[in-house]
């Protein structure tokens, strides 16, 4: 089990064993799921109520499908922990957060100081992803 | 012979393995024999070089000549800007590539 | 043109700091080359055949004279005194040091420039019509929409690690000067029956190994849904584009394999969902951007007279200028294709001279074209001779726009680590063979495009005549293709037969022009004659 190195939630860490997306619907007592890059995150939409941990796997950080998976689940209202697991690099941490990730379990621990600067780097953002709750630059330019 | 080339990490310059270090001059290349892969791993690991690889070459009267045109262009420079190459004063330098 | 506000400036400044930090970690050994490479590429920094190469973005090809001047200064200070203008309306430097790069980016940021996403598997610099805002035939200026998309695509958190690179073009004229349908997404601004402006979307075009013309995927996207629809197109691609084979990872393969209709169905479904998410900037943001692109203060009384007594000037005016929407003005193109020269290269002095001329005579504005030339978009006819004289003195007055001498060529094996054959020497030999102005005039419009490998950076698929360099058992070999076009009549060139040596391909092209001239009817261009009589007469003359 890979350790969670960064977590941006106040609730207790969930450590239920995650099952695969294709077996999740049949395991009526499962509360944690693991999404591989090729999985369709929308298969989970009927079960959001009983989910408390979604692990999104990044076998290679250059495979960006997990960004869409996370955002889709957040857009559908998932509020539990969204954990990025695998080959995580410092320079993408900020963008992962913007797509709805709030826990990070890198395969190899990242340099704490460099990671912290990466999380904090972008004071403003051009897009509204909605799921990170941050206002886009265009929203600041045109306050309602 | 087998020669080893790569780029200097900081400057990007094309460099050639001399047996003890790296040179900008292809003519100082050493024959790395079967040790190419090990040298690549060691030298890249030590941050001396980036994108290093082994190519075939041969000794000629004019010096060491890589077997493939791509590395001959690496060794000489762009054939269309001879003023920027190590043979800036030789108007026929591009012929060496072909 | 667009001017940064505090937010835009903060974004590029932050990027410079981020890249400086990445370089520091690379040099300290905290990042391996495998980890660093995708990061440096997203900042336009390649490792090429001889050195690092830095590609600087020129968003939708528009820049002012202060920016152009700095591009010249960077060539002197950090490179070897020249730069290369590219087929994506950018500029690249061939001899950059990694350790200098953060400082270069910091200098660029001071004039509102950057190298963000000029490479890597992300949304690249957005290209547009080089005559935008000046052409007589445009419905609207396409650049405000391109700028809106630029901001949306910069650091878009969901789309930074796509299956492959992603190129968008935006045009707004009937005449397509940006090869719009050969892009991953091509957008044409149109007016609907109600007179409203909207965006027509094409998706899945591209050159490269498997050239494809993008099919239409939506007739009309309202302006207040432009970003949302783009996001839907990208999300479907990010989720389902192939990642098992980099040569099949572009969106064109996805659209082709799914079929246009199924791709459209998935996009529309995603679009319907995303419309429920408040991700679309308000129209007020588009209006804010548009205000930057109002017409400069044209002289309403500018004279339409032009003294053409100097025959060299007359030739240049006929060949290199284009009708302007404002009476008394023209659009003038500076050819970066002198006879025997390197297509797209300009020295630092030439770059600064063009900057100064733009400042004095073109309302401080220049454009880079995808054909690797420079445009002064708004020149008063009364100033044109002065401009031409200054260009002529600097070796920049070649009158060959869109003729056989105006060759698009990738850097080829002289610079590029992916190339299989050299492109530039072929371009030089062809332009020398057809060097006489009279001969070029006789042959007329002939778009010749050369790529040094199948990645097709030299757009050979879209050439009236295309040349593809390959490696044949260690020797350079050149294949010839005929019949491509990038315009409104987009078509893909077809290979005509066995390849040639460097000299052989020049001879073959000469024979092809002879066939054209012998068969030409009326005002036909080479392409028209080829389309009418087919490939056989050409093959017979070349291989017979």
C-alpha cells in the first residue's frame, strides 16, 4: 500500500481496499474503487452515494486520462476522497488539484519543499474547472 | 569502430567520447567497442551528457568519419551554414557529409 | 492587438519562475532527462541535432515591433545571430543553451511573449489568417476568438498530457490562408441566417504520417458556447484518443476509427453535459478582448495612387502585396525566400529592420505566415516605395510570393534530429534553378513544400508540388508528390513514382513545369492544369 503523502481533507483517511471499476457494481459493500486509465469513470455514476474513496491510477504521468476521470466524478457531485496514485510528478500536482484530486500517493515520495511550491505556484487560473472552486481570471475581470 | 556521441547537458553542444572525457571534435573519438551502453549509463547518470548513443564510424585519411550521414552532419554542423561549423574556412566542407 | 493585463502578465511571469525551478532541479540531478523532457517540451525547448532549440510562440502570428525587436536581440545575445520562422507562425532558435533558457524566457515575458505549449502533447499555439484584421474578404477579425482560446488552452489542467499534440486554427474569410482543415480542430467564423456570428467546427485533420482533411463536426457554435464546445471536443479526445501507439495518437485517427458521426455523437453528449457546468466566460470577456483588435487609425483620405515606374518595385507590388479592406492601404508580404537562401531564416539585423519598418509604416504590427514569411498588414500606398527600398537594401525584397521560389521547407537533417534527409539544400537548388523573375512570373502560382521526413513539418501533403525526403540505405532520396492544396479547395498530394537524388528532383520539377506550360489553358495555375489533365502526362515527361 502506497502512502498518502499529501492530503487536503479534514476527514479521516479512508483505507478501505479499493476494487476495480468493473467489479464495483457487484460488490455492494465496497466503498473504495480504483480507476485505471482505460476505465470509464461514468460507470460509477450510479454508485456515488456509497463511495468514500476513489483512487485514480497513473501508471505513467504522461497518460492524462485520469484528469478527465477525476473531473467527471466531481462534476457529477462526488465529494469523497479523490486520490492520485502512481507516477506523480511535482510539476503536475497543481493541475491534478484543479481537476478535483485532494489526496496524493506518489510511488516514490516527492521532495516536500518542491511539492509545496508547486501546489502554491499559480495564484490565478485561466479556466473554470468548477470542481476546484476557484474563480477563473475571466470571472475576476468581470465580477458579477 | 564504435563511437559515442551525445549533447552537453548545459549547453547542448554535440560532443564525442574520447576515452577519458568529452570533446567537441569528432576526430578525438575513441573506439568504445562493447562498452557503449555502460558508458552511456554512467555518463548520463553523472549529468555530463544527455541523449548519448553509439554509432558506427571509421578511420579515414581525413580523420574519423561516422558511418551515417546524420552523425556526419552532427559532427560538421548544418551543411547550409558552413560559417557556423568547425570547418568554416573550407568551402568544400559540405562534401565531407555526402 | 492584444495587450496583457496584470493577470496575463502574472501567468507568463509565473511560468518563467516555474521553468527556472525545473531547470534548477534538472541541473541539480533531481530530475532525470526522462522526467525533464516532457516538461521542457511544454516550454518549447527541444534537444535537436546540434543543440537545444527554443520555439517561441507568436500567438495567431501577430506581433508588435517591440516584440520583433526583442526576437532579433535574442538571436544576437543567446543564439548565432539569426532565427527561423516556422510553419506554425512561430520563431525558433537553433543554438540555445539550457542554462540560458530561463533568462531568455524572462526577457520574452517583458514584452508579453512566451514559449508556453509550443511543443509537447498539449494544445499548441493557435494559428490564424496572417491577413486577419486587414483582408477585404473577412467576416470578422478571427483573432479575438483565437485569443479567447489561447487563454483557455494555456495551462488547461485537464488537457496538458493529451495522447499527442493538438493544433487549432481559427479563420474568418472565405479564402483559407491557414490550412484550417489540416488541423486537429479547424474553426471558421461564420454568420448564420439570423446574421449572428458563430463558429463552424471541423475536427480530425492533420498532416504527418497519415494526412487527413478534417470533416465538419458542427455547423454553428454560438459565441457564448465556444469554450464549452471546445472543451467537449478535447475531453472526448483525451479520454479515447489512442495511447498505445504514438503514430496513431492524433485526433484524426480517433475521428477516423470511430467515424465522424460517432465522434460527433460523443462530443454532443459531452457538450450537453458541460453546458450544465459554469465554465464558459461571459460574452463581456470576448468584448474586452475584441476592444484590443479595433482598426488602427487609418487615414480615411489616404491616396490610392501608386507610382510604379521602377520596374523592380512594380514586380514586387504585383507579386507580394494584397488588397486591404481600407482604401489607400495594402497588405505587404516580405518574402524570407531569397534565391538560394534558407526558407524562413532571418538575421538579427533583418528582424530588427522589419520591426522598425512596422513601427514606422504599419501601425506597429507584423504577422508571421505559415508559409514562413513576414507581413506588414497595414501599409499606406504612399509609403510603400519607401518600405520597399529599405527592404531591398537589406536583401528582403524578393518578389516571389506563392511562386515556385516561395518554398516551405522544414529544417530537415541539417538541424532536426528526427529528419531522414536534408530539406534546405533542395529548396536552395530549386530556387536557384527558377531564379529568374521572368521565369517565375511565367509559371505563376506554384506552392512547393518540402519535408525531410514523414512527420511532414514542411507540409508536403499540401503542396501543389510536395517533396518528401527519405533515407534510402543511408543516402538521401526524395519522393515527389503532386496535387495538394491547403486552401478552400483542400486536397492531399499524391506520390507520382520512384524517388530521386537531390539533383534529380530538381530536374523532375523543371520537367513538370514544362508540362504545365505546354498544357496550360487560359489563366490556369499549375494545380488547375494538373487537376484537369491528371498525373500521366507529368509521369511520362519525368520518367519516360
